């Protein structure tokens, strides 16, 4: 994440916004990883993530989503 912490935060916190959709395209994001660290570091909008993606893996509190 490094220099893009703020950008990544926007994508986790409002994934269905037009700005985030533009960022997903710009950075060619295909998958969203959501685990304990992401929930701790960002105010993740899990319902928003689910609205733009399909879950492809889940184990405990960890999930990987493929963006539609």
C-alpha cells in the first residue's frame, strides 16, 4: 500500500462510489482482500464491497472478493 494508503482507504470505505470505481479501473484491481488488518486500518464497507463483487474465498474473518 505504501504511498497509496489514502487511495486504498477510499476503496475500502466507499467501494461502490464513482471515485472508487474509477480507482479500481485505474489501478486494475480485480480482487479485494478483506481480513482483520483491513478492518482494523480502514472503516470497511463490507456491504458495499459485496455489492460490487463476488466472494471467491472465505475462511473465518478473511474473505477474498472478485470485482464484477
